[in-house]
């Protein structure tokens, strides 16, 4: 079982959640209007006058490890389509779930 945490520019809107749904991944938790800055070359997203954009984030638990890899590949492809927007996804192992 895997967890995928996805942080992305608000310009993606509902596109990331729609991608998960299209891939058959129903459950998720989403945070909107969060602040952050990319570690490599990303600009700040603080939601203020100087840096007006913000980020969203989603975490989803994927029971099938193969499906998790497919989702990660789709996210990588999407990030490649819009590299200036900023999208980061992290794949973690989930040991237990209640």
C-alpha cells in the first residue's frame, strides 16, 4: 500500500483530482490555498501582493502498488507538459491503516 502526496500550483485547478478519478483512484484528501516555494528553482507561492499565487495539495492512499506507479507516471507526464507551473509528487510506503 502506498501514499502519494502531491503539491501543485493552483492553476491546475481540479485537473489533478480529475486525473486521480480517471485512473480509478477515488479516495483523497485535498488542501487548497497553501503556501510554499519549490526547492530547485520554484518561485514563492505565498498568496500575497508580491507573490500572489498559491498551491494546492492532495494525499491519496493507493492499495495496489502497481497502480501507484501508474499514477506517479501520469503525474510526471503532466508536470512535463507544464514545467513552469510546478508539481511535485512523493510516494511513501504505508505500513498500516485503520
